[in-house]
C-alpha cells in the first residue's frame, strides 16, 4: 500500500520545478532517520542516495552504536563522520538496512548493483529484520529490466554467463573502468545485461543464482524492500509492501 505524501516535506507552491535530483535524494536520506533504531547498529548501503543518508545519520551518531556497511566507500564515509563501523560477523542481527535502488517496482522488488556493491548489499539485507529503500521517483518502474542488470561473476565464468543471458534475449558485457574490467570489493567482475524484461523477479533471481560462476545477481526479490521512501517534487512518498 502507499501512504500519502507527508505535508511537512512538501515544498511551497511554485517550488516543485526547482527541486533537483540531488535535493530529492537528500530528502529521502533525512526521512530514513525515522527508521533508525536508537541504541542499535544500523545497516548502511552504497551509492549517491545513501551518501545523503550517511550525512544525515551523522547528526544522530551519538544515539546509535554504529553501522555495518556494504562497501569500502560507505565505510570510509561513515568513519570520516565519526560513526563506528562493525564487521558483519560481529553482529548477530540488524534492526534495519537502509539502501538505494537502481529500479524498484510496485511490489518492492529491486534491481541493485549500479555501484558494484550488490553482493555485500545482499548479505547485509539478509542480516536485517527490515529493508528500507531510499530512492528518487525516477527509480520506480512497472517492470524491472530497463536499467542494466548487474551480475557479479567469477572472472573465469564471465563469457559463459554472458552467453546464457544472450540465450535469454539479453545483451551482456563486462563492466570496465579506465579501459579494463572493473574489479569489485570482492575481487570479482561485473557483467551488465540489457534487453531483459523481468516479470517474475523471484523465479529469475532463483534461476540465475544457480548458474556456476555467478556470485550474486542484482535482482533483490528474496531480499526485497519492506518500505520505500520515494523522493518526489511534492515531498517524500512512503510505500510499504507485504
């Protein structure tokens, strides 16, 4: 179900056209503080929207024990702001995980991994009782697949995994950085796949996860969002999912 726009976050008349995507991200980053459990450790994702949340989290850092982070970049940002970062193996369970999405549908299923941190993101999501997705309204879609699907793979399996996606009708390529294959925080490669229409995210995630050489597929269906805070020109729209 979808909750109404929060009046307190709605801009004044005539202001909607002036709101930048950056400000929409900042709005949802601040709104996510309401889901942080005081006195506990919070799960923190990766990406430009999450950076806004980390900045907001720093304003209440004395009210939490610290964070478990899904990437090296987020860990560095958290520590720079004075927020303690724990290894996931040091923590039994997290009350909430807050992260962005490259796409999210109306059921809470997501495509993630544009920042190449999908494996660690899925690990922290699985460790958390609640997943709160923060995103701007452009990320909301009817069907997943328009955004290139990231898949983390063991390098020796990349070509074979690409051929399997091509047999599905997709177009796959190894993600590069500075002219060479990008290496993830886990020492693996990313295959990005376009041309897919993922109408059954649960079945798709289950199937691709079984392919030899696939570390993680960027469909988050088994670790879907429980709540999505969506930044819109009219304020933060709260979506909750069964």
